[in-house]
C-alpha cells in the first residue's frame, strides 16, 4: 500500500507514473516483485537440478573412432 500511496502522490504532483504490479496468481493479499522473483528462481533451480539428475543417470555411450590409412 505504501508504494501505491507514493505513486499516487507523484501522479498528483504532475509526474508521469507507470505502474507495473506483479500478477497475483497465488491469491495472496500482498505480492511484490521480490516474492515473484524468489518463486521463479526456486522453480528454475528445481528444473536445473532435475535436468542434472536426469543426465547423471543416463548411461555413457562409448564410441571408438579410428582413422583408416
């Protein structure tokens, strides 16, 4: 609410203000960009760990190459 009050005062003073609030997908009473970034980072870290685990568990293909003369 403090951020909205601040932007309202700036707007009333004649300063152009563009508001960019995060989507409230979780239905929380209050959401800020820090919360959104933490959630995105957490999801991304989980995706990276899952990919690492998947790659670790795959058998290594061994191929041999030779040069014919």
